[in-house]
DNA sequence: ACCTGAACACCGTTCAAGT
DNA sequence: ACCTGAACACCGTTCAAGT
C-alpha cells in the first residue's frame, strides 16, 4: 500500500566486525534471551539497550532498525533446525519427518518465533542452508523441477500451520493450568449450537491436550507424506 | 510466563445493544475498513476513534481492550469463508477443496488477517460455524472420533501455512513491482552457495510468481487430500 | 569509530469528570 | 448510559553532539 522499498539485512554488507565495542553476535544473543524470557512484545530497543548496558539508541549503529534485528534473530531459529543429510537416512520420508519434528520442536521452544516464521522473508544463511538441504532431499526422492519446491513448501506449510495455533493456545493458557478448565467450559458453552463439535470436545479429557496435539501432528504429517509420495508415482 | 488469565470477548455477555450511541457492529465495520486500508499496524484505538468521530477512548465502553476488538474483526474473517453444505457437493473432497480455496482467498483479500489467524483463539460464532461444517464434512467422509478433527486441522494447517508466507511476500513487495527484480537479484546472490536453490530460481521467471503460487497451492492441496483419503481406507 | 540524550510522533489504557 | 480529556507508561527512530 505504502510505496515502501523492499529491504532486508541480508542485502546490505554487514559492517566490518572490528569488535572494539559491541558486536552483532552479542546483540543478537541478548535479543534472543530477551525474546525467550519475555516474548515478542517484550523485546524493545530500549530494554535490549539496557540489557547490554548501553544507551537506548546505541544499537542503531549496528542495525538499521528493529526489523533488521528481527531478521537476524529469525535466522538463528533456522539454525536450530536439523535436516539430516541424506547419507544418514534410509529414504526421503525419514529426512522429511525428522525435519518436520525438529521444526515444530524449535518453534515450541522459542514461541516468539511463531510470530516471525513465515512472516519475515527467510533469506539468512541458516534459512538458505535448510532450504538447500530440503531441496536435495526432495530431489533425491524423485521430484523434479518446480515440484521439488512445491513438495518442500507443502511440508513446511503443514508444520507452520499446525504449530502456530499450538503456540497461540499455549500463550492463551499463559502457564495457568487452572484456566484450562474455565476455557474448556467456555468453549463448550460457545459450541452449544454445534453438536458435532461438542461430541468431540467430550472425547478428549482436559489433561491430554499435549498428547492429543502430538497425535494430531503425527496424523497430519503421515497424511502429508503419503500425499507427497502419491505425487511421485503418478 | 506472566500469570495472566485467559479471557476472550466470547466469554463475556455482550452489553445489551440499546443503540442510542455507537454499536459494536458499527465499530467492527469501521475497524475492518481501517484494517483493509492500512493493515494490522494501521489500526489504533485513536485512529479508529477519529474515524467514528469519537474521542480516542470512547471505544472502551464497547470493548474491554484492543485484543477484544481484534477478536471481533477476526470472527468476521471466518464469516467470509464458505464451506459448501454436503448436499451441494458430490463428495467430501469437493467440500474440502472449496473450503481451502475460499480460506486462501479470504486471507489474501484481507492480508491483515494473516497476523490474526491461528494466533487468536477462534471461538466466535462464525469460526464455530465453519468448524462445525468442516466437522460434518469429514465425518461424512468416513473419519471417526478425534480423527475428524485431525483431518480438518491438517487441511486448515496447510492453507494457513501456505498463505501466511504468500501474504508476507506480497507485503514485502509492497505493491512495487520494480522491486521484484531487485529482490530476485538479492536472493540469487544470497543463494550463491546453494546450487540446488539457484537452479530452481532460474526456472521461474519473475512475472509468474502469482501463477507459480497458484500451482504450488494446487499441488499441495491435492497432496494433502490424497494423504487424508489414504488414512480413510487403511 | 562508536555512543549518548533529548526530542518527536506515536502507542494502549485508566480514570475522574462531565452530560 | 454514554462520552470526554488529561495523564501515565510505554514505543521506534532521528539527529546533533560528544569522545
């Protein structure tokens, strides 16, 4: 809408790391700590400055703006995901599965990443490394041309689309297990006119939400992999 | 982390709509206009107040806080999605497909919804209506018990996970087609060390990104539906 | 080369006060 | 019952000035 130019940290030459003062790595590390502790809304340039014993605006020497900082921490997330190299796995499904589990695990471990992933262009070195490995895995599986990308995107889309709501649910619960009961009651009340929904609500006891989510992930993942495999033989 | 209580508009009795002054509907409508025009960041209580010729803080009489307002507009999004009733379709795949296309279309039409969907508990009447219809569709397909939910969730996860990055890409481009070329160049430069990625980059010409995305969606959707169908026969 | 503080233009939200 | 304005505690970012 606004005629803003597209820009990204990855398109600018980084400032040569002379390292007398602060460094980008140090800043990114501190930012991740803040994010893990206080979430996406808890990260402000001022707080981050304070954490580094720096003036509120010193960071602007290392980073053009907050968005760039987020691009940097975002790439760290991709760095924590594992895509086993093809030699280590027997077939592509194993690689794909391992990646999917790892991606979900990383997002759940850094819930703030759910607000970044998919919303920030993934052009950092770690993100590209993952994309490259995934690409090779699906090529090895037998996909050709653009379908290599389609297959990889389908897999990550599933993980993303499953995990974001999981994080949202966790945050809504805000670590207050007492509340689960009250929310449940509210959902049940809201579902009053929907017998199909109520029926299922009653099947899962409050305690097993974690388990239910794991089953749902396994179910969906198997479906996605089956579906991709089907595309391979036709 | 903070011991916040879970709360939602849908759990509070709405204020009786006496309608001398403003009404919730009016506010929600204005909020959506603002959102469509200026995006998620463009919506502020002050701006919305101004748009309604009201003091900046008048809205707090109708809505507990901004989050509640967002829950309200969020449910409107679900209201725009269509799930054809089973009588109208020949089999469940047709229903599922129609819903998936509709969901994607709605999100692309209201890009700001990408920042809400999956991140806000979907407990509004429209969201529940969609969930109920989807539930019936997958039940009709032959799924049983919790698998009805798993199947529906897998489908929406795919749509969500595919569409969020699409929106992100659109926003990054910010309507400036000139930039597409420059971004492409940057991506290519960044991908220098990844021959597999470069190979594919060159296959798709700048102009066809829309088309490529549509193909990718069709590909992934077919895979997901095949995968779900496979779960049905075993 | 690096860091600072003041300043600007914003936020969401509370609350006493008005009609 | 509804609306207001002032006030509070925040934001991101710019920029002239310091060392």
